[in-house]
């Protein structure tokens, strides 16, 4: 193969009139139409002066055309840099400068805000809207629907994905063709995807989950996607009977469960629900299975590695765990100071090695050296443990570890207890500054609908299960926890909000 990723996922569909995408308005896209448009886009990017190895930054709404931009970059050997559509112009400015993107592609509605940024860093600005409109789309109509595929190797870069940057500047994770292709092959096999599958796709495509997991698997398996522009409960319920699989974040499943129209009969045609990007509450597992008869399959991945572990397709899908290492991927738990591998049952940092692990951080050799060991293991920053049956439990982020009076406190241990208290829908435990102990524990609780929490009673209920140094010094309630677009609780925001909440 001259270009492994393109040839495997896209090129093989040239001229095929099989259906690839179903849109909510009833329109469909064939594989041939998609590949032809991608070729026009690839030709236009080359006409703009981008060549293999150059970067294209995109901040555009989800659409079939937006997905074709990804395919075009792969065909032309251009490094694809998708950006969260919620990023502000100031944030986009950093990504454009840091990546050295030669072209910036944005929503027509944001052209005025982003043009000064593109001009400042010498990038060309083009637009592409959610209906395939914009300057980029207009110029592409003049390009031929066939374009030479640039020769690439499995070790060549295919994409940059920037980390969320909650503890400093975002880092550009460099992902190779092999990173993406090997993970797609592994997941297609692990989750039994075939050409008969129809994926209900409501995730964004600026993130690993929706782009490199959902899309790549579907293309590799030869299946179809119901391609929704965003999460919309009515659209999900409408299209679910015609779908076989769905990938979502926990919010998708809690919202579905809150709707009485979501029934066992509605899910009768489905074979698999997958959840990731944030932890799924055990109660959600229980309620979902009771309502539908389906057991959600939870997995674990991250920007730098794609997917690492998964609960089994066949076998027990254990709530509160992310299953076993995927085929070809090694996962170990190590001591954060010595790097020594810890025995099962002990909590330590999670390290991962395999063909899915990224190449390093763009223009950050020191950061790469800190987190990517010489032997290929990546220090994820997550804390976890293996149980006696080999299931991986995620305890939290290393940066979320609370050290109070010299003792390590793992927030997840306390959160699991709080979530079991009647009237508590979910919780988040953080460490805040304390003059004597360095840090102390604060618990933020979200009440169930209509519940009035007696915080003293909650504290008393969990007290017998926790050593004194682990017991929250303060409990507070919020109507909801702050989350990013992928549903992850933003504990850095909570730490800032409650930094002065506990007097010394």
C-alpha cells in the first residue's frame, strides 16, 4: 500500500455506490460521493500550497463535508488538526501558532473573529459551514473528483490532537497512521463490528471518540452511520430502531434514561451500547440494564493513545471498571516515584505501551521525555488498580490525588460512597488548600431531582467507612457539576471555586 490509512479506510470505496451516511433529514451519502468530495478537497489543499507533513487546523461544525476534510488530509498526507468548536479565538490563536498550520478552516460565522489570527501567523483562512457552504466548498467545486494519493508510511503523522490543557498549555499529541489504523483494527475485532452494523453517531468529530473510534471502525468494517450533527434526544430516539450500535459519553445514557420513550422495545434492534470519555456511574449501568436488557460496554482511552482497555464483548461487563487491556496493548500499574510495577490490588499510575501510543508532543521534547519512557510505556497521568480478576479500575487523575497531612487520598474511593447515599445523584471530591495539612477534602454533591440533602446526615452515613483523614471537611451541593464537551468533570474549576471554602 502506498498510503496505508487512506487505502484501508477510504480509497477502497472509490466508485462504490453503497450507502455510508444517513442524515437526519432523510438524505444519504454513498461511499463514492464521499471519496470523490474528499479528492476535491485534497486537490484544493494542495492548490493552497499545503504538502505532505503540513498542518491544517479546522474548527468547523459537524457535517459529512467536515468528515471529508479528514479523508482529504489523509489522502494528501496533510496533518489533520481538529479543534473543539467551543474554543474561543484566543484559544484558537495558540493552536494555530503552536502547530504552524498553513491553512485554517472555520465556520463562516467565525470568519471575522479568526481572520486576524490567521493573518497574524501567516495562515490562509477558508470557511466551511454545517450545510457544506463556505469559501472552501465553493472553491472545491472547481477541482477534479480524482486526486493522486500521496505516498505515506505507517510511521508518518496523520493528525494532531491537543490535550485539554487543564494544568498548563495544551500539548499537541502527534498521532501516526499506525496509531490510528492499528487501534481501528483492534476495536473492530474486539467489538464485533461488521458490514451489517449501523452506528448511531451523535458524538463530535473533533475528538478521538467520535472521529478515530466511531468513524474509523465503521469505515474499516464497511458499515454505515446515522450521522447526527449533535446530541439530540429526539433524533436518537427516532433513529435508534434503524441502528445496531451507539457510542456515547455518560451524559447520553443518563439523558436517555430520563426519557420515558426510551424503552426495551425501542432498543430491540440494537446489539451494543459503548460508553467512554468519562466514568459511568454504577447506578447508570444498573438502570440501563433494567430498562433495556442491554449491558453498557465501558472502555478506557485518551488523546495520546486512542483506546487502551475494554470490557469484554462476550463475558462480564463489570460496572465501575474499564475491562482488560486490548489485544496488542500492555497496561501496567506502577509506583509514581520509582516506576516499579505494583502487584494487583495496589493503586498506582497507569502506564500503557502498544502500537496505539502516540509519537510524542509537538515541539515539546522535554514534556515528551517526561511522559513517554524509553521502553515505549506512556505515563498516562491516570491512577488505577487491577482487581483479582484482571479488570482495570480507574481511581482518578494523578493531579486529582489529595495529599493531606502526608497521607494519600484517592477521591474515587470517597465518591463511590457518596454516590450510594439516598438522594445523591453524583459527587465530586477535591482537595483544597489547608494551612496545617497542606490539603483537605471537600465533597461536592448533586442531589437527585427534587431531593433535599441533609449534609450532616450524609457525612454521618459515610463516616464509618472512611479513616478520619479521608473524611470530607466540608460538603456542598451544586445543581450540576462543571463538565467539558466530552462529559468529563472539570475538577480544576471546582478547585478554583472552592479554594477558600475551608478555614485553617
